[in-house]
């Protein structure tokens, strides 16, 4: 009888709603922070939405208003649990100890004190909100002032803010105020790597070389463009002028974009992405048609390299905030990383294509098949990106003095590019003539004779020393 009644007793009990022990994970969380070294201490000011503190049940009153009087005693524990435990700050290579919580405050969403460090510091150190303030707990902000002991305010500092657990998407706006003056702003999503707030030039160079190297390996469109360059010319010597022209071209537009010389219209990035797809389609179709010459190929590589340089700048724009005061170093280092990635791709592609065309398919048939596959893929990219570009409404800009000055700069840039193209053409032409007129067989024979004569002299010298020793 008891076993028969047990299900009827358990089911109603399970059907009653019960309160969740923790709050839901918020979708979007914005964290604002200031870092400022002063004397023997480093101050860290942080503003976080209170709804991100999910394991803390803040006291309420009335119809769900936050009880500010009783919640004040819980703010330090919440700040330690959700903020201090997940922020690492380094002075040089040494990690700073756990911080001291100097002050905590509950703020309204309408509060604008975190516009500047001075206003935020005065707000956190000022009087708290009155307990008569009627505000729901999930509509407030938690402001915290942390203090770290440091050796010197002139040291090089780094920070690792692992605050992604505060929400599904966490955006951190960090501003560093060095002792030398000025302000450096950072904005990133999720958990970044260790951010060097005042990087040295070699640290910046290493970071951006690594960024450029892996960007070329992760960029499928750039890899397909390189494949189109390699397919008809499967010799590293023949590809030197082509890759050099491509490198010079994308370096020009990348540096120009970093110095705000590129157009800033909303339709410009989708236009560049569409042109990159068009460049791949064109190069693939040119491979299929055949008859392309080395001179024509490096000229086309130079022209399309200008377009790809803008594409590199879009990927680099968010990372330039980590360059500190070494903007030019970061750009040159990114280019070095890109070239190292391209060199690795060429070293792998050239032998693979040579083996494929030697043992698997005929050379002409293999060129057509591979180029057709690349063209098919890039064609779909071109249609998709063109559809995105068509959604933008193009309007002619108003004729102003600023527009005329910008147009004049671009005319001068085009003239410089034309002169550079002419110089490259003459240089590569002379290089090709010298390479063509050079007798490589005679050079190899003389080289072998020289090596053999040196070897004989070395062996005869050893034999004479051996006879003297006897």
C-alpha cells in the first residue's frame, strides 16, 4: 500500500516551483576600469554591473528594491569573489599580491562619473546612495577601488583581466594612466592574453610578428590568392619578383590605413572584401586561360596587393591598441610576420605542386583543375560579399575643403605609386636579363673545380704535416 501511494506523493511535490539558488547569467556585460600607478601604490578602479554577481543574494526590500543599507556589508566579499580573484597585475615580470579593497559603492546606471579617472575616484570615495533610493538590484552598478603595493610608479606594468565569467559576452574598456602622463585606452572582448600597458619596442615587435604570421595562415582568402600565384610558376626564383611586388603593395596600404589615410565610409570594408574575392577569381581565370607572363603576373600582384593591404588593416585595427607608443614598429613587425607566413606557405606549396604535376596529373590539366576549384570558391565569396555591399547606400560626399585636401593627398599617393611601379618594372627587368644571360652551368663547373682544389690543398697539407710528424 505504501509503495502504491509513494508516486502520488512524490509527483505533486516535484511539481511545485522552487527558487533558483543563483541568478541567471547576463547576456551582455560592460566592464569599465582605470589603472593608475601613484607613488608606492597602483590604483585599480572597476565598475561592474551588479547583476553579474550571480552567487551573491543581495537583500531586498519592498517590491524587490535593493536594500542599500544591508547590501553594503556584502560588497567587499562580492568584489573579491568576482573581480579581484580574476585579475592579475604584473610589475615587470613579478605578479603583484592580492589587492586591498579601499572603497566600494553602489551606483545608478545613469551615473557618469567613470568618464574620467578623477571623477570616478571622487565618486567612489564620496558618500553612498541613500537607503531611500528605490532601485532594483539588477539595475545597479558596483564600483570598487583596489590598491596594490608596487616598487615604483615608473615600472612597466601588465594586466590579465580574466573577467569573461561575468556574462555570456563581456566587453572590457580599460584605460591606463602612466606616471609620465597621458592616457592609453584598450577595449577587448572576453579573456585576452596578458596586456602590456606600457610595452617595450621588442615586446611589441614580437607580439605583432606572431599576429601577422598566424593571420596569413588563418586567412583562407589570402592563402587561395597565394595558391593562384604559385600554380603557373612553381619555382621560388621565378616567384621572387611576384611576392616582392605583392609585399610592397600591401605594406603601402596597410601603413596608410594605420595613419588614417584610408576612407572611413561604412561601405569601404565590404567593398575591399568583395575586391579581394574578385582578385582571386581573376587570377584563377587567368591561370585557366594560360599564357600569362612573369611580368604581367607581378604587375597584377602589385595591384591586388594594394587591395589586400586594406584587408590586413581591418584585421589589425583592433590590435593596434596594444602597440603602445610603437605604432610604426608594430606595423613593420606585422608585415614581417605576414612575410614569414607567406614564405612558409610557398615552401610547402611549391614541392607539393611539383609532385602533383609530375606523378598524378598532367601540368596543363592540373593547372586548370586547381584553378577552377579556387575560382568556384572565390566566386561564391564574391556573390555573398557583393550582396552585403549592395545593402549600403552610396552617396557622393559634399565638396568641402577637407574633401579636396584628401583628394589631393590621394592624387599624390597615386603618382608615387606610379613611380614606384615604374621603378620595380625596370629593376625586375634588369634582374631577369642578368639571370637569363648568366651561364649557370659554367658557374657550377667553376664552383666544383674551386671546391675540389681547396679540398686537395687541405688534404696535401695534412699529409705533409703527417710526414713531418713522423
